[in-house]
């Protein structure tokens, strides 16, 4: 795509907010397909990549051009549209059989974020009712998934902001903002809303090694909104908590088990343990599509293991001795008893457990 800046990108889109994924109609220079903000190169470059086939889109998910569970789910929904287009062009009315290979490629893109599987399953439920070309029906459903995610983010942000009393400082880990969702954000949505209400005076951001989603993405997003931010290394958070001032740790989630265990970016568990010790409350903000009620506990959530090179190198420069191994889980699981509240578009779940989550998800 031609070079574009953030304000031009928002102005050209369907919504007046930052959206990391967008379906774009056919234009002079581009066929109809999916635009993704390339999050690997932010904040130094703002680049939008265009996708019209499933395999390149799947690679974009795996390589973290797009990341964040809700955004991955929305991208996958649009990916089903591309898959159906290709299958229909190849097989006509037999497209339902042909599409299965493409769906398997999408499902395998990233194993932990349950929103990906949820979105593909929701799209697949329409298959049997479609007559003729499946693209118009499936595109309408994918756009609906996207719109519903933004509406859920805004509602969750209002609910979460109500829990914050007075003026305080908060900390967030990784990026659960507009870039991780359909737009506006989950954890960062709460922070945005509470800051507008004068409740949050400043935000601490842990850098979130090894991909630096905190320092690269969250700091950039909050800078766009003129929210006072302070960056710290992941290992400095415990010392920060001991100084007082921070009242909440607010994070998103990639998957939530039926008992309230939360799988999120690696390091979240550490924040929850140290926050609990220092009397700091922990808020998880996530849509209902992030809940996996088939997983009884966090022990049943698959944890993605990423390449060791992500740890052994930093910005393309090798930082470890030769022949040193590395362990690189992308996520960890925070036990439910360390979480004070989970905020969803269906309501607030305080001191989450199996019973409360079952009732909330009805």
C-alpha cells in the first residue's frame, strides 16, 4: 500500500477511531480485502498491509502483524470471507468442502487466543444456510463481529471505569488497547475512559518483553490520547508497587477458563502475585468471546511456545552467547484467586469463580 499516516488512515476508514483491522472495498489500486496495521514496526513506522488470500493472512497472524485476542478473532472472521471467496471461485456450489483446508490454516495461526477459534466457529455456523455466492452473507457477519466488538469495548470501558474511585495511578501490561481489538480497547479502554473522567492521573506501562508491546504499542496509543505515561522494565514493577500510589493493575486476556483462571501475555501472573502482596487490585477486561467454558481451569489452556530467537536476539542483534538455549512461552495463567474483578460486556464478575462465570455467560 502507499504510505499513510494515522490521521489519514482513520479518516479513510469506516469508523472515527483507530482500528487495527479493516475490510476495504475494491479501489483503484487494491482489490477488495483486509487491511492490517503492521504492529511489528510501530511506533517508528505506520504501515498498512493489504491481504486478499488466506495463507498470507494466516502468516500475518502468526508473525504478529496483528495481535491481541479480539483483533485476531476479527481478522479470522474476515479471513473466512477470503477463504469462501477462493473456495467458491474454485468449486462453485461445492465450496463448503473446499474451504476446510483454508479454515484449518487459519485455526493453526495462533493456538492460545480463543477468539480466533470462536470467530471461525461463528462464521461456520452460517455455511449450511447460504445459497449461491457465500461472500456477501459472510462479509455481513464478519462486519457484525467487528461492530459488536467495538460496542462491547466501549461498554466494558464504562463498567470498568465505575470501579475506579478517586484519583489514582494504574499499571497495565502488554497492549490491550485499540490495536489489540476491533477498536478502542479492553484494558486500555477502561484506562482511556477513567482518564477522561479524571479518575486516572497517570499510567505505568511495563515494557512486556520480548516483543515490547507495552513500550512500543501501549505507550504509543496513550500518547495519541495525551495520557501521562511512564515506562518501566518488567522486573521493576514489584519495587514500584512497594512505593505506593498504584491502586490497580488493569490487563486484558487471551483466554479465560471456566473457573476464572486468566491466560494473558507472559508476565501477567507475576504482576498479579506481586500486586496481591502489596494490596493492589487486579482488573481483567475481556469480552465474552474470550471465555473458554470447555477449559475447566487454566491447566487446560494450550500455551504457545514461540521461537527462542525472540529472546536470544534484540532488534536483530544477538545478545546471548552461542549455544545458549531459551524458553519462550508467549502466555502465562493467572489463578482466579489473584483476580479481584473480571469486566465483560455482560457485566462485572467480582472474585471470579466457576459459579459466577457460568451465571455471567448465560
